C-alpha cells in the first residue's frame, strides 16, 4: 500500500501549532522547538519494513502552506493517510479529512492520538475518517491496519471503524506489545534533521527508551492532568531492553555522528536502577561512553544520589523535571505523588551530580490564589538558582484539562469550566478554560522571565566555559523570547 503520515500545517495568525510529539498543545511563536514524533516515525518505519511505500509529510515542521501540503500529498497518491490530532485542532482535523475525501474518494484515513483515543466514536461521527487507532501502541496498530486493508488480516484490539452506518470496534486497546520488536527508526525517511530543541545539542536525535511514566519503586506517575499517561499508556510504564536501546544508540552515533540523544519517555527510563546499571555496562562494552550525551524527562522522586551519579557516568547531561506547582496542597490535588520537599531533594541531587536541569510548572489551577502562584514563582526561582550552570532553564504554561484526564472529569463535576467543555478549539492556551483567581498570562510571563533575573544571568555567565556555551545561550535566548510572546 501507499501510506502517508501527515501533520497538516495548522496555524493561528502567525503562530504555528505544536502538534508532533507534544503533550501540552499551544500555538507558538517559537521557532527553536520542533519535537520529533517518535511514535509516528516508528510506525512509518514499521510500515516500510513490512513492504509498503511510505511518505512522510510534516507540514508543521517543514513550514509548508496547506496548499503545498495537499499538492505534495496528491503527487504521492496515497491509499492510506494517517494523521495525529489533539483536542485544540480536532475541528481543523475534521476539515482536513473532509478535504482529502473530496479529492480522493477511495483514500482511507486513520486518526491517532490522545484525543481520538478518548472520543473514538465521536471523532468518526464528526469527521469522514475511516478508522481510529486508539492507545499509545498505535504504531503496531498501523501495520496491522495496512495488512488488514491489503490482505484482510484480522484487526487487533483498539481499532474503531465504520461498518455501513454503524461504528464498531475491536475492543479496548491493550498496551502489551513487545517494545523490543519495534525497529530502529528510519531517520532518513522521517527527515529527523528538521527537528530540534534550543536546549539539546546538535546534531541530536530523539528516542523513547520506553513508554509511560515510571516513578519511585516503579509506581506509575498518575498526575491528573497528564493526557498521555491516562489515554495512551493506561498507567502502565514499560521499558525496552537495555540491549535494544543501546543497539539504536550505536546506530545513531555510527551513521549520523549524533552528539546528543533525548529520551522522550514520559518519565525517563531511570526509575528502574537495575535497568540503568545494565545500560551503563552496555555503553561501556560498546565503547560509547564519552561519545554521546543524553537528556531525558524525569520525575524528581527517582533522583536519589546513586541514580544521579550513575546518570552522569552514562553521559547524561540534562533532565527535564516536572515541578508543576510550588505548594504541597496543589501537588496533592493533582495526584503528583511528590511533595515540594521531595522535588527539592531530587533537583538538588541532580545538580549536585553535575546534571543540568530544565524545570516546568503550570499556573491557573482553579483552587489557587495569588499567594499560590507566588509560591510557585518563588519555588522555581529557588530551584533554578541552585548551582546554576549553562543550560539550566525553566518553562511555564497554563493548566489545560484535556478530555480523557481525571482533571477534566473533576472540572466537569465541580463546574470549573468557564467555557463549553466540548468546545475543544478553546483548549489551545490562548485563553483560560477553567475558573481562575489569578491572571494566568501574567504569572506565566513572570515565571518565564526568571531567566532575566540578575542572579540567574550572573550565575549563568560565570559558568560559561566555551564558545559552544555561548552559542547554546544564544539559541536559548531566541527560544525564550518566542515563548514569552505567546503570553502577550
């Protein structure tokens, strides 16, 4: 079959949609962040290896017009189009699907992502799509669907489809695929060089060492706002084997001379110390130590001293840690499973080990007041100023309770919405969707602008050791000002 993976170039004014590989959607002015969609890239590779002809068309990252996107798609003449969507662009996605169906009446369209996983039947009713592949293992389901269309192979669990005027399904998705059966991603097919982040060394590559979010003792992260953990992974963290991960790293270093790999697993792989120990031994055996840097997402509760020291020995450079709030009350209400003291402990352990830390927080929780936002600002400042070095940074966003999360259900029960909760286009962070006692944009900018605090600027400047550090800071500055304008 001829299969196209398409990210339509949705825009709002001059701002571009942050859609590929993104948990929190926003239209942004930043040109320094283009996340590599690992799941889509894995699916594309699996389909090519199964003998299908695959076309990669990311109109967002390529900065294409809609007309050019459709022109390139027409030239490919697809049998099957797979496109990912999220709540804020669901309506635009239905329009895009309709335009495909008008142009090519025989083309099949499959929708994937967290939003369609929660509303599969509704998404098929609202659009002319033919299939919805639910859950986070939709890369495996994509291969299964192509084989079904070509060879009438039986569909796996998790697929919704049309049967005449009826919508049927093969049952609930089951996140139990063997991740070691996923291939080494075809980086040329998926044009990986187009993707980047300001705080990751170039050339870089994105991987997922596993799926889901693991916390201390392997307990799953269960933050009530986390759409991927609740919709895609069903609170079941899994890891690829260290051998499988290292084989991909060896390939990336050998073929592409990659300087840094970012592990975009929700909570990183290092919640399992035994796994991390094996990973280190394999890196040493393959003579990869010192040849490659790593960055990863992380929870703070797994960052004990021995883990941080081992991460540093493996070559880890940076961790992205979700702080979320500066008060224990809010952390408890969002099911974070951590206190401010635990977060402080984990971040300081990481910095003591020489790791760079990127912090993230949110504002606009409906129960918070000005003093709570001020506490988050103060907490973020404290953590950022502790042993500051080049690369330490932070970000802030407005809390958005996507459909499919416990927070969305909670907001429905408590009448926290100030919009029609099914007007999904309003979930794009351009306006509050929940009742709030504070000016969300004001506090987001305040947190982002900690980067401009004299203490931070001085400490960062004093930690500069090379011209590469200066270039790194320049990229970070451009990214910062792009994000700040999102809250004008």
